[in-house]
């Protein structure tokens, strides 16, 4: 028979070994008590810091009480997968070149949702197979990768993967913050791991560097000011006050991570899926602005960028072209889209041309 204590301890160890073999850099296990995180989250929502992300304000109990989301959940397996691509052009250098496009490092390769979800499912298959060998067939689980109301940072922190940095991302002494998180909700009372101490100290590098001052206090981000929110989550016009501050960032923003001292320990990914695709680590704004919708769909298929769509892609690039050095190539690219079918694109193109003192 299955010895509850001894075998659960052994199973937890096996899960961590299987996870490492599947490409996860760290695997931890936690219980589902999130009272402290729930209080902080509720206050964040009440301040309106979630902006237009209405889904963040929904399903509060399911988000902060895992057993409300998936009945029977007793533990959460939290995993980390490093994504920093090898041989990518230096991010800080790209940010200095106004005619080049900056894309957040996590989006240079294949869509992480698909990669992590597949590996997490394989880990569940391993667990299920192990339990079946002990004639146990009541294993219930659910895999998550940034795809449901899950407090992934809070859970990862409790599982001992790291601590929440002042920029609200998870930080690890061994890997900085250049990694994805994933979770498996399970109904097994596995032994849990010990959380780590916070090692941010008095450092405020992430807060100081933020171009839009979106980190309004330690461990608190006003998403409405965040460039990642403005270029990815916001589907309407980008507020004019933030457009000059976006610079050449057309998809996401890594400034807080680039400034963080712990990221000198960032680990290069071992996953081929996260290798740079289509030269997105060093490509001009003008070239990307020339893509028609068919080209965008073809090149961005399988990328996290695909979900923002061609119209929002052009909106973002138009803003960055407005911030670029005034050259014939930049002006010509913008003028070609003055009469774009999209009112959203036309608005941002007109603004960009005005930055170059071209009346529209």
C-alpha cells in the first residue's frame, strides 16, 4: 500500500527531479493560504491600479483562494523556467538607438504559454503514472501558465522560489528575474517548502529607473503608467503624456529588470524555444512598420506578440517612430500610413509626425 508520510515525501522529491529534467530551473511546493496576499491585492484593485484590465477585478475569491478556483486543491507546485536568450543583442544598447525597436526579452522567442503548459502537463503525467503504480487513481490537478486568476508570484514566493521584488516581480538569488512562472494545482497533501527571506534591502534601483514612474511605492505598480501595460494590455489610445516616455519600446519594458542588481545572476535559457526569432533583438522600427497584416500574422505566429494584433502593433511602432531621430526613412514610413484604415493607427501616426514638426 501507499505509505502516506514516507511516500509523499519521496514523491515531492521525485516531482522536483522530474521538473528539472523537463527544463524547469526550480520546482517548489506550497500550501494554499494567501490571506496576506489577498489583502494587498484587494487594496491594489481599490486604487484602480489595474487600469483597463477588468479581468483583474473579477473572481477575487478564486484568485486568492485556490480551492475556490479548483475544488479539492490542497497544494500548489510552482515552477520557474529561465528565458533569457543567448546571443541576443545587448538590451541597454538597443534602448539607446532610437531607430531600433526594443522588444521585451521574454517575447523574443516562442510563446511561453505553450512551452510551459506542455512541460507542466508532462510533469503531471509523470505524477499520475507514479500514483497509478500504487493503485491510486484519484489524483486531480490543473495546469496554469498566466492563463487564469492565479496569484503566481505570491504562490512562488511561498514555495521558496524567491521573493517579491519592489518592482513586484519574483526575484531569485540564483537567477534574478529573467524567468517565467507556472503552477499546478493538486489535491495531494505534499510536504511544503520554506519561503526565502527578502533580499531587496534599501535598494530602489527598479523604482528609480522606471521611465514612467509606474512603481509608485515598494511592491506596488500602477499599471496605468506601466509601459508593458500601455503597449500590451491597453487596447485604446496611449495617453499622450506617456508617449514620449515610451521611447523605442514597442512591446513591453525591461528597464526595472535591467537595473536590478540581482539580475547579474540572470541565467541564460537552455530552451531552444526561447531563442531569438526573426531578428527581433536588433531590428529597425521602419522595417517593422512596413509589415502588412499578413506578414505580421506569418512572422508572429507562435509568439506572445501575436495576441496584440497588427493594429496595436502599428500603434506602438508609430509612437516609437515619433520618438526616433528625424530621418528621411522615419518620415517616409510614417507618411505612408497617414491614411491607414485604422483610426487608432492614424491618430498615433499624426502625433508622431507632429513630434517631427510635420503638420498633418
